[in-house]
C-alpha cells in the first residue's frame, strides 16, 4: 500500500503530520465527492495555489434537494494515547465545515467534528474524543472516536444554503 512520506513524518514533539501542502507537490490523492453522486449539482476542486497551500473551493447548490462538497484523502496512520487532537492550519471564508475521520477503510460512516472558520489565518484544534459517528446526516448510537488508526480524512461543507466557498489549507497534524 502506498503511504505518503508526509503522512508518516514524526517530529520531535510527537506530532504526526497528516498532510503538509507546501511540502508536497502532488495533491492528486485528494479527491472530491460532491452531491452529484446523489443527483445534485454542487461542484468543488482541490488545487495548489502559488504559495503551495491546498485550496478547497467550489459552489454549493441546493437544487435537487442536495447541497454538499467534500475532499478526501486516504491514509494509514497509527496513533497513540499521547495523540489527543487534530490541528488544522488554514485560512477560511467565515463558513462552517466538518472535519471527518475514518478508522477503518470498510467503514460506511464517518466520525465528524464541525469547525468554524474566519477570514484570517487560523490554527484550529479539535480533540479526537469529540468526533461523533455520522451516517448520511444521522448521528449513530456508537461511541465517539477512540481508535488507534486513521485510514481517511475529509473536509465537507454542507450548510443547507446556496453558496460559494474557499478554504486555504497549509497543513493538518495530529498532536
């Protein structure tokens, strides 16, 4: 199985870098899943800007009773009890997004934590224990995230309104 060197990089303070856009010129393993898989017409893309940041951008449409866009990245990360939170380094657009995790590749639901952006550069820390299980918008009666593996991460926007969005991401870490 292909493992990106970036995702396996460990620093001296026990931080795992899941993805660092400025250190990777190949963002092709980030892929989109938009509401068009269910008949919607929202669209999105992931590009790398001139500064090396990842930019998740697009348009959300509620037409056909839909309205979401998501980028996903497969991983194979082992974490320990010392790893307590996900840290996002980004610049947003004032909108709310969801960070999503999967602990198993065959899992059909996500562990989800919403986060609010503003228009300044931010460092957003989300404790792993607050990620709750969600399947197609419905909260499941399962425990919150407590796994020692992360097999996929995703960022989703779906605020139940027509809107354009732009999220500029520098890096994502576990610490």
